[in-house]
C-alpha cells in the first residue's frame, strides 16, 4: 500500500475489527462506509475523472457484495433461454443514433449488473424510481445520492474508456422523420442514463432484481417472442443466468425489473388524481359516442428486425369542474392496432372507441395523441394542455421522443377533439406528416 489513503483504509479495518471483536462476515457491513469513503479519497487524488486505483476498486467490490439480497427466488419468471447474435441486436443501419444508444445501454448493463447482488443498491434504485416522474432512477444522481455506487459503475466503465458523464453527454438521438416545415421537430433529443422499472407498482424490494440491457430479441422467425428483451439474474450461488422477458411477465412478477434506459427529463406527472371514466353517454336524445375507424401510419419506428408497430392512443378528458378522467383504462392508453411493415403507408380500418358523448361540448375537453409504444422503455412526453384551470400531461412508453404519430407534442394545446364539428359533420380527419386518423360520430 503506497498511498496515505490506502494506509487509512488498513487502519480503519484494524481499528473497527478490534473494537467489535466479531467475525469478519458480521463486521463487513459496518466497514462499508469507511471503506467507500477512503476509496473515494483515493479516487479524488488520482485523477480529475475520479478513476480509482485497483486496490481501492477491489475493496469497493468486496464491500458492495456484503449486504446480500435475502431472497433469490423468482416470482412468475419463466426460464426461457434464447440464442442470439449480439452484434445483430446492437446494430441499426437505418438509425445510427439508435445504434449508438443501444451500445451505451449494453455497456451500462455490464457495468451495473453485479450491483444487483447488493440489497442496499437495489433499494436505492427503487426509491429513486418511485420519486421520479417516469419510473426511472437517473444514474447521474447516484453521484450525490450514493457516490459509492456511482464510483463502482464508473470503475467498470473505465475499462471501456467510458464514464457515466461521458455517456450522458453523448446520449443523443436525431429525430427520424421530422416535418421539413417544422424545424423544431429536427432538434436533437437529449437523454440521461437511467434504470427503468416497468413493474414499479408491484415490486418486492427484498427480492433479487432481473436486469436487462434493454435489447429486443430478433423475432422474425418466432412471433411468440416478439418484443421480448434479453435479461440476466443471479442464482444464490452467484451464477449468472440469461433469459428473455415479455411484457406479460413484467405485469405478473414482483421481482424488480431493472431495464437500462435512455430517460427523458421532460416528463411530468399529472398534478391531480386521474378519475375513472364517467361519460354521459345518454345526455342527448340518441346514444351517441365517437369512434375512430380509418387510419394510416407513414413510418415504422420498431427495430429493423422486430415485428409490427404497436399503434396506440393516450387520451384524457377535462370536465367543466376542472377534473381529469381517463377514457380507456387507468393507465390512460390503449392499443388501436398492430401494424405490419407491409402496411406502413397503407390506409387501414379498425373501429375503436375514441370518446364518450361529453356534453356540453364547449366545456368538455379531450386531449389525445397517438404513438408507437415500446413497453420496455420509460415514458416520454406526448404533450401538455390546459383547460378549465387544469393542466394535464400526456406520456407514452417510447424508445424516443419523436415516436408520436398524430400531433407534435408541443402543439397539443390546439388539438382537443372537436366534438361539435364531428356531431354536425359526422366525421373529421386528423392528419400530420406521420399519420392520418379519422374520428366518427356513432349512433347506437
């Protein structure tokens, strides 16, 4: 041990061991703070990049594993293996920024996955996600919240020439299909490295997490695994296992799902509770409602080897009292259709409820947007709007912010459903450079 800091580490170990007179296994957790603090001192004195010495890195790795996960059981996790070509999953010849981000998320997953053996790390990530606007733990915030884990991740990344801040500065995406007439749509999207927890509302933080680099599998030859992602977990003996996970599994398991993610800082939670739908469907002489039928999407945002586009809608109603309610379900969104690659740019038909007959029309506002949904990525903004003294925020699970179809999110305020026009004219077309969507008045 050459440095003063390394000697301090040894002294701290000896002193605490003598005082406690306990077995090494018991005192390890008590030593964590001292070891990590000293390791940070070493890192601060060695470089402006905060890279740590091999000796200190070893001590940190030993300490991080000391607070072991108590429950290694798998709750409703089917063990399904998958043979894949990693190079294929990490490439996208049609979107180089997407390819870049996939590679960053993969490197982050490798640098982070051993930390899920540490119950304290897991609880910190879960608590950060619960306090966030979008179910994510921003890994940059670990520098303040839990600097020991921030340093541990950076230590792993340094072997590849990366750091959390270096990745964050380059976690950018150029919009795929901006409207040439709207320069704002071409602005580069900026993201932060994060862990997204899709099953946050049902996690058991005592259970071991399942961690994923958020790589979607190649399902061209097997539709049953469409939209599944690569994932890893550890056995109680410390063996690393690899499986694939589906959205269905994410809705059933209480094992925390840690998905590496490019998170947006633009997302906001709705400030008031979202009430159940209670449309007055029989407010006028006939039973009137409003449904969409014809639709066309002009672009496919899925990975080039992936399956159909999940064409979805999110909508909320603001009533005259300034209360907001969902229309489709408590999450605010629903799927309209699965659109295959061969149907991109083709006018299709699918009857789907748009909204009830909310009267009076000039006092009820329905704000909505359509988008391509990716269950495994964190919510991104689909716009905000204000009516009857209340501002609401629309979001959708998307890989990138530009994967909307109907309305540029910055223009949502001017795109509430015009019920009065539809009632008088029976239908209205809602068009953008990305899609066409027709809403009808329906009498049942």
